[in-house]
């Protein structure tokens, strides 16, 4: 090995190596672009199909059709009244809503999971782990220091204590997570409803009608939410690095004063798996306490399948792969790390008016539907360290052939449980 190669190797060992990782979608994931696609402006829907026309495609079409461009300029534009529908992305689901929430895409038009979303999900769980490792007395001091009257800024003092006083001293500056890019064929149209508990015991429920601000027992009177989401079985690669210099250099340690030893690939994986082992059974308990539990049998079954994917404690896999929940629809506890003891949660609920008194908190869940039945919860993914995704597989759908699924490929098995629509997305 030459001198240059040795220096490069030495530098990498000091700074930390960027490792390849894989991300598999276990249940639909939605990362919103912030855009709501409007019916008859951005999409049309009928006869069990929904067609989304991109603005650029529409503008090119109008340039070549003067009479329709004139109608557009006069304010009489409606997609459904165009003589010919421009090229569109077609989903084989009818949309009985005014809006579709668009999935985020990068500058090349590809759907992706931002590294910031992955890092945020990781951060919540690590904060929870840091809180659990504090002694009772120190935890009480930290929580007593939360005095802000603004609910959205309430945790700032605690986070500064745990992670660092500003961005330069923040523990998470030592982690870099890069985007995971998917293919357009990995996106599908999903429909969900908001389940809402109706009594203190958590046994009665209904479905939210958002415009009327009420809860109904009849699903046909509830408000459906349609969104583009990465579908179960999709897989992509991304990179992950840990800055070893910031964590291990004597001068850096003395200056930055990071007080958490769990930022290694092995410990991160084990910490997230420990959190998932604790959290997922609670979701099953939430559903099982509801009357008419049979309605949620499919969701419970899928959650049990995901629990089965969590590596066994202290196994080899426990150190290199983990189950994580990310994206829209994952809920308050998942986003915050759910680290508050029950007595402190009650105090903060009262102070910041979080939910109704004596009701379970949170009392809602976003439920993905397949046809007219509840199917799953949103946002479960499986991540593997040191795993390369070189050729993502996008199988052609043939309604007359049952796909052969490797019994060891749990992501494919989960994907197969979602009803495959009659035709392939275009």
C-alpha cells in the first residue's frame, strides 16, 4: 500500500467511514412535499382510477391547444373538460376527496426518504434512551426546568441539557444520514381514515369527520385522506456515517462534552430495536381494548409480523439491522420518543391542554384502508447497516399469476398482504 493510500485509510479511521445501508418499506410511508393536489386542477378521478397530471405536462399541452389555453386564461379551466387528457400518472383507485397529499420528490423527480427524516426518527429514540438512563433525581430536575408556556417550544431547555447548548455543540452533528432514493414505480395511492376514541376506557371508537369536527360510527360519513406513499416491499439504498473524530478526539471531547456513549452503529441498532420491542406491543394493546376488535384483526396480524422482524435481543442481527417507524401519520408518541413518565405526562397534558381530561392520550390513530377494511398503520421500515441495494426489483404485475415469494423475505410477504390492484401504475 502506498503512502497516499495509507494516509487516506488513516484519515477515514479518524473521521469515520460512510457505510452503505438498505431501507425496506414494511408499511406505506408518506413524506409530504407540502403540496395538496386539487381535484380537477391537478388530478381527475373516476371509474376506479385517479390520474395526476404534472403542471409542466399540462402547460406543454395548453401551449399546443390554443382554444383550451384561452379557456384556461379565462378561468374556465377544468381537467375533466379537456378534449384530450395529457400524459398522466395513473393510480388504480378512485379518489372521492378534493385533495391528494403529494409525496416529496428530489430535483430529478424521484421520490425519496430524506436523510433528515431518518435522523429525526433516530434522534427521538436516542433522546428517549438518554432519559431512561438518567437517575430519578436528575430526571426530576430536568423536567422541573421545563417552564415555557409555549407547548411547541417546551422541550427546548431539556434538549439543550441532553444534546448540547447549540448546533455547534449538538451531539447529533456527529451523525450524517444521506437520502434514500426510490423509483416512481415505488409510489402508490393510499387511503386512510382517522380512528378516534370516544370514552375514557378506550373501548368505544368512531371515525373523524374533519369538516364537521365530529366523530361518526359510519365509515362512509368519515373523511378519507388520500396520499401518495411508498408502498410495502419497496427498497432503496442510502449512506450513514458517524464522525469518529468528534466523538473520540481528546480535544473535541473536552470542548464538546458529549455525554452519551451510544453513538456507534451497534449501539444505535440495539437501542432502536429495544424501543420497538417496547412500543409495538402497546399499539396492539390499544387496538385490542377497543370493542369490535375483530375489525382490526388485519392490523394486529401485520403488527405481530413486524414484531417478528425485530432481531432477537443481543443477537448478531440486533447489532446491524432494526425496525424503525418514520413519516407522516406515526403519531405524537412516536415523534417525541414517548419518554415521559406517566405522572409527568399528566402534568404536561394539563399545562399545555393536550387532549381531553381523563381520555387516553393520544386517542387517535391514522388507519390505512384496503378497499373498505382497515389494513395497517403507517410508516414502518427495516434498515440494515452494511447492506447494498444495487438493483431494486420492480416486478410487473400479472393478475393471473401468483407471485413466488421467498419465505425469508418478510418485506415481500408484508407487501403481498396488501391487495395488488388490477393494473400496474403508469
